[in-house]
């Protein structure tokens, strides 16, 4: 029996929205650039799921990997380490900027994470 993986559309939409904001484009421009209708984008903002073709177009446009939004086996990588890797891969950040952002994120993460249930 194959395990079915669930796609986290809410997280995908939040990441897509962050991309739209970072690129300083309108949702209307996203529609024009991707071929995804404005009504589909509007429905997504209300929690509705897009069709496969729309999801594919939005992933291609945004650079988001749909696999990153599936419920897969637990990844043992530390979340802050994963963020650090992404910051250092960002061509818009020099090393000092990536270090500063990593320090901010690490501090916030340590302050806000749930206490470990391990003894």
C-alpha cells in the first residue's frame, strides 16, 4: 500500500504571497505572467485549491518546489540551518547580511519555539 502525501496548500499560498510581495508585483501581474486566472488566485486566497495546471504554472513562476509543501517523512535537518542555507544562496545578500539575518532568525526561533518534550 502506497502512502499518500498531502499537499499543504495554505503554506504554499503563504510562500507564494511572500514571493509576490518580495518581487513587488501585483496579483494581476502574476495572473498575466503565469496564465492563471485572477479568479483562481482569488479563490486560493480564500483557501481553495488550484487545479494541477495552475499549481504547476505558479511553481514555475515563483521557483517554489511543490515537494517542499508535502507531508513527507520527518526531515532531521534543523530548521534554522535550512534557513541559513537559503540565506547564503540568495544572490541579493552578501555574507554580512546573511549573518545578520541568521542571527535575527536564530534569536527569534529560540525565543518562540515550543519547549522540547525530550528529557
